[in-house]
């Protein structure tokens, strides 16, 4: 299990790597680190899956299906949150790999409370590389759709769109990977969530074009400060939807 001190040290290493990439990404509509105006926290990786005791005390919450997947897609509405501390940080995301493998190809939206109020940022990550943030506006109430598609053996297209704000982003990257799983997740690298009214509702989830329910997925409970968990509810009758709630 990673302690907070370990995560903070990792954060500093990720920040250095991200700054080294800034010159390469600045002209492509992305930035390797959040702007100082938007963030005070250095980039934190969302890819590492810490799980002990068979998915309990995990930093991932949601549903994961194991197997060789070529695509995952789904949607959610960015929740209204109240920051409880400057350590609160979480993101809903979709991805391929990460359970039973050392890479994750993922995209989603981060909510960061390090400034004392929630700051929303759209990103993608080819873990273990640092996350890359898009220069777009996103906020509570926005309808987000995310898709990760394996277009070749080790090449992935990561699509993220906000139908409320009217933007979409598509990035293609290569990474040697195992294609071992696919997942719809909420994650807090700091194990500290803000208060989220009504939980987080995921809809329209398909793995390889197949309804989530048909992939025999496993539910994961995410740790929240060591005293609460975020748990996935039962998959809806449509086979594609579920809600994450705090217990």
C-alpha cells in the first residue's frame, strides 16, 4: 500500500516529467501540467491500481472486466462537489489495462480541491507516463463521453467530449501493453474525496461494443480516507449503467 508521503514524492517526480514534456505538447492543444491559474497541485497519476484483500481498500471504484478488450466507451455527468480539504482529488475515467497489467490507457475529468474550491480538468494518461491536460473548459453539470479504442496492437485512440460545452478531443498514442482488462472507474490518488451530491451516475457503458453487464465485470470499492468507501450499485436493466455512492 502506498502512503501519502510516497504519493507526494511520486507527485514531485511526475511534475518534473510533465514539465519536460510541455514544449512538445504546447502547440497541440494540450498541456503536460495544469496551468498555475487553474491548479496549485502538481500532476498526480490516476493509473496505479492499488488493491489488497480482493478489491477491498482499493483506490479504484467501479466495474472492471478482465480479458483482451479493444474498446470501452461510456458517459457521465460531472457532479457538483463540496471540497472538504485541500487534499480532495478524484476523477471518473474509462480505460483499458491496469488490472493484471502495469499500464493503463485512460481518459477522464479530474476534480481538484487543492486551491480550496473544485477545479475541473479534462485529461488523458498513458500510465505510467504523467497525465496530459487539455486546454478546455469543463465544470459541474457537464455531460461527458469518453472512449478508449485499441486501433493497432499497441496503439490507442483516446476520445473525450463535453456535449454541454460543445468540445471534443481525440489523441492517438502508442504504448506496449497487455490489453488485460477494461474498466469504468472513479479514483482518488490521495484517497480523499470531496462531498458529492447524489453520487456519480455512469451510463451507456459498452466494452467491445457489448453491454457492461455481459462482460462478467467485478465491482470495486474505493477507499475514502480509510473510513468510508465508494461502491458501485447494481448494473441497471439496460445493462449499461450504474451509480457510485458513498458508504
